[in-house]
């Protein structure tokens, strides 16, 4: 979660003045400060290749672009978006919501509105497909390789390693063909070190450890009742997406090594998803060219099994908005007499006071204390 003051979090559950701001930049130059808009929202989705997207409605048709350099043209123009609170003493506290490359402005030329969409900076890396075979050879660590692939597209990109101990394990040699997706390659390297990479609200490429819903720190409490922020919640528990066996395989033509594999199974006799128990036998297959030994594969399978056997509890809720939340935060949901930990899978942050704040949570774990 973006660091905010305790006053900010307490104020979310009380009457306050909400603020939102959209600035337009082109080639590093501010083109429009405080772009006037009618409505809009920022969606954060950890299941999407582009972690953050924006949808914005601008009423004035004069903002419909005609030239490539106009403020809302899709030729590299960016929206820098933030949301905040004005306190009763007049002080303001702001939270960044992201930097978005404009993708597709459209609207009525006479009456408007101009509808605008955009996406965070992963989209630039996605667009820059490899034009020739590209390899990780020569890069000592996984982080070094990811930094190189990203900076070939965005030389001034800010890349931050937030894994425990800023780890940078050695990177196996892998090669991607011309035409392959550069961002897919970056994500494969992150997975090989049991991490994930995405662009955050500050327009940084951040590398983080995979979230641990059981042992990780709780970023925010969402509670019903007086002083709480919860408005409504729904729950489902599908078995889809739950596995009790993971088979990891690696085949790396660049290294000349033979195909390798490793397996991990849920063999805990007390587990409701134990292999061969009432749940059955459900296998998930994963692969990477960056796993070059059976030990690599087994470690990857064991790490993936931890997430694979987690209950696929899906909770959707509406809450008073907290714009500081990130897509991999852990929240504590206090409702119907229970306290449960969840991973934030996605959320939609409105840019107006009357917009709905929706959160989708995954992998609930009840707290007994």
C-alpha cells in the first residue's frame, strides 16, 4: 500500500472532502494541468499484464484531438492521476494512482464527451516485441536481466527491487525468438526467482516477493459497523483454480541441457486438498526455460503448490474508497462475526465522490485469535 498517514486512513471512514487531479504530459512537458473531467476510474488488476488502467470522461469536445501533439492524442501523451483528501484545517494529502499512456480517445465532435482510456507503462514494453533473437546470456542475476530488457524499451525507467534482502539470484540462459513478447520474457524471469513485477502507482517497475496471505503484514482493515468502511460483501468458493499437485518442467535449448522436471504434491493427511483424498487428484503444469535442473523445477513446484492449494475463496465487496491500496496488498476483512485475511486481486478507484469503490479478494484465511 502506498504510505499514507494514520490520519488519512482514519478519515476514510468519516465525512471528508475528496480530491482528484489529472495532469496531461507529452514528451516530458506538462500540457494541461488539472484536466477538467466529469467522471472516471482507475482499475488495478494483478491478473492483467498491464496492472493499472484508466477510463475518463471529459465533457468539453474541445479536447478531442486533431493533431498528433494535442493533449489527448494517443502518440505518447500521458495522464498523471492522483486522488486525495482535504482535511477540515485546509491541509491536503494526496495519493498517486498511476501514470497512463493514452490509448484511444473518442467522442462526439459537436457535443462531447471525449472518452479516454489508458494503461500503465507495461504497455510500452508489451508493444516493443523482440526484433531479433534475444538472450539472457551475460547477465549475472535475474534482476539484472529484467532491468536490461526493460531499459532497452524505456531507458529512463525506474526499476526497484523490493524483494526480501533485495535478492538477485543467478539467471539461467534463455533465448526468445524475434516477434516474442518482451514483457512476457520479463515476467518469466520474475517467476523464475519466485517473484512478480509490475508498474506501481508511482510509475516504477517494482519487483516483489509473491504475497503470503497467511504470514504477510496486513495493509488495511475493512470492517463493518460503526467506524468501519465496509458497505457490502458477497462470497463464493469455487474449486476451479485449486490444485493438489504441481508439475514444473524446464527445457532450455540455449543451454543445451536435457529437459528436466520436478513435482510437488499436497501429502498432508490433515489437508482437505490432500492428494488422493476426497478432493481428488488435480494437477497443474508450469514450465520455464529458466529452470535448467531438476532442483530448479522441484523448488518452483513446491513454491507454486503453496498457492495452488489455497482455497479459491472469492469475495467481492464495496467499501468506502482507499486509493492507497495496491493489487497485491493483504487486507483483513471483519464481517459476519469473522476476521479473515485476503489478497487484493483487483480494485476500481473512482475519481469522483459518487463513484463506486469495488474490490475483488482472493484466498481467504480466517484468523482465530
